[in-house]
C-alpha cells in the first residue's frame, strides 16, 4: 500500500468546495505582488549586482498574472450570476 493509496482508494469523501469572495481574494493577492514589486524597484541596482533581479520579475509576473486572474474570476462570477437569473 503506497503513501497516496489512503487518499485515493475511496475511503474518504471529498470535502465540499469553499465558496468565498473569490474576486476579493484574487485582488488582494495581486495587490500584494504589486506592492512587493514596487517596494523592491528602487533597489534594482543592488539586486542586479547580486544576481537577484529575478525577485523583482517574479513579483511583476505575480501582479501581471493576478490581473488576468481578476479578469477571469469577474467573468466567472458574471457567468454564474447570469445562469442563476435565467
């Protein structure tokens, strides 16, 4: 019996999905990435000198992907609302 067998052999039921304010969660995460990017930006020279510029670009990518995520979850919420109304 492998380590994953106890999770995949049907002994446990899957939990109900959590439904919360998904848009607020994604917006908050996106803002965190953006703030981290902006806080580090003045130190770009130090990061470049020490080979750590990927820290800045990771934060920028997180903020950019978060913007895509905001668009996605807003469209999802609108679609759910449309399906409930019609």
